[in-house]
C-alpha cells in the first residue's frame, strides 16, 4: 500500500477511535499495526478504500453480520458500531 493511502487509512481509524471514545462506546481499542483496525468487545472495523467495514463477531470468531459506512461519515460509523456491539441486531 502506498504511503498516501496508508496515511489516509490510519487517519480515518484514528478519527473513528476518538469518536468512539467520545461516545463512551465500551471496549474501544485502536490497532495500527499488522492488520489495522478499531475493535470493540465484539466488533472489528477496518478501512477499505473510502469505507469503514464493520463486522460483528461471535465469541468463536464467526462473522454474524457486516456493515459499511463511507469514511467521511464517522458519526454514522459510530452509530453502526454501537448497534452491532449491542446484543440486538442492526435494523
């Protein structure tokens, strides 16, 4: 991945992580090494192109559902992650 794309991805993940912290989403963690992503207790969000891709996973690692939000809509991504991190389904 070229340096500009890496920087854009990292900036988007940092902004998302900060927004999750401000929204008091429990268990938010940022990992910029290896496979860069933002994690909560049962979600993983990474950047692909200009989208946040979020997966809700079961305890055994099985993917239960996936959603995407454009990276310029960090607030909507926080809402999606919050909904997926809860025990209910996303409408």
